[in-house]
């Protein structure tokens, strides 16, 4: 049986029936500020601190120094992990990453083997869409990236920005190539914004099908209870499935 890789997010492994499958490529998609980068950093940080699994964070948008600073707000000392040779933060471009993944002897691939990297976060895959507008070519690029990351049983998280509340963005190819998809959404309930997470797919494993509440605090992200009594959560503006009883009756 495939080993489970703990996500590092309290409550999420239960939803995933034990954690991610080792060697899988997981797409984490959501709108701005939903917590994609936080989930990725937490996955790497707990992997190193609790499981002694070296990690690699590849970013196209945030400088490593700003990631280090953001992580500090959760008391995750990424710099110390780098100094201990347990974490690598790589700031690159989609083109450079693509050619590195294509060549088995690239410095990146050599580092992955030498450091025995077990977890990779790629933040975010949305940037590959800048390379080409041709959907077939883009699908090939995604295939190359995912195959490149999936070597040696490495478990990877790929983040993707979305501004839609639809389940499948139109023209989407990446959803078919990844092994699992987590969706993070904002929902408005009683005039307040709450955070919702859903496992949309998980190849080779059962998983919970509910929409769960999560929050981000100083300790990081945590998945809480399932939303009950509401439908249309993924539209962002759910309605109650049962009418509320009036207090006067
Ligand atoms: N130390 C903290 N304590 C509480 N909440 C925090 C803390 N740090 C970050 N957050 C929350 O997490 C959110 C940012 O999360 P994160 O940067 O992971 O989102 P993201 O999905 O990667 O966003 P983007 O699409 O802009 O990259 C903030 O908007 C804030 O609400
Ligand atoms: Mg981010």
C-alpha cells in the first residue's frame, strides 16, 4: 500500500483519509490570500521538523527573503532549516525550471537527489501559462513539470491562482494531469467571510467529500468542522438548506 505523507495541516489528513499519497502531485488552488503559500510552507516545515524529510520550495513570484519573513509570522524559521541543509528555496522563472526538469543532469535535479528531497512545493503553476497560449503545448508543459517532480517518490504541491468559483475553470488542462486537487474558497455567511476547503479529486484513494471550514492563525492553517445546513458554498454565497425557525414561534 502506498505510504501516506502527512500534510502538516491539523484536520486535513482526516479529510484525506490519512494524508497525501506518497509520490503524488497535488494541485492546491484558490483565490488571493486563501492560504496556498501558507499550506505549502506548512507542508515543508512540518515535513522537515516532524518527519525529517528534506523539502524544496520553488517560487516564481515571491523572493525567498519575503517568504522567510512571512513564515516567521508563524514561528517557522526557514532560514535555520536552510542552514541545516534541510530546505532549499529556489527563486526562478518558468522557462528555467522547465529546462532544468527536462535535463536529468541539471543542477536542480542533482540537488534533488543529493539532498534526498522528499517534498516539493511549486508556487505557482499559473505562471506557465505565460510561456504559451497553445493549449496542447501547455498540457505538454504541465506533463513535463509533473513528471519531473514525481521522480523518486517525491510528493509535490503545486499552487494555482483562481478567481473563479466554478468547479472547473474552462480550458483547464492541469486538473487532468495532477493526482489530487484541493480547492480553497472564500464563502460569505451571515455577512462575514469564512474560508472553505474541498478535496475535488484524489487518485487512488478515498477521501471526504464535504466542504470544510479552515482558518489561518499564528500556528498556521488548520481544517475545522464541515459546513452543515448550507448549499451553494462553492459559489461563495451559500443559502440555507433548511429555513430558520422564527424566534417568535
Ligand atoms: N501570522 C498570521 N496569523 C494569522 N493569519 C495569517 C498570518 N499570516 C498570514 N495569515 C493569513 O493568511 C493569508 C495569506 O495567506 P497566503 O499568503 O498563504 O495566501 P495565498 O493564497 O498564497 O495568496 P496569494 O494568492 O496572494 O499568493 C493572509 O491574507 C492572512 O489572512
Ligand atoms: Mg501565495
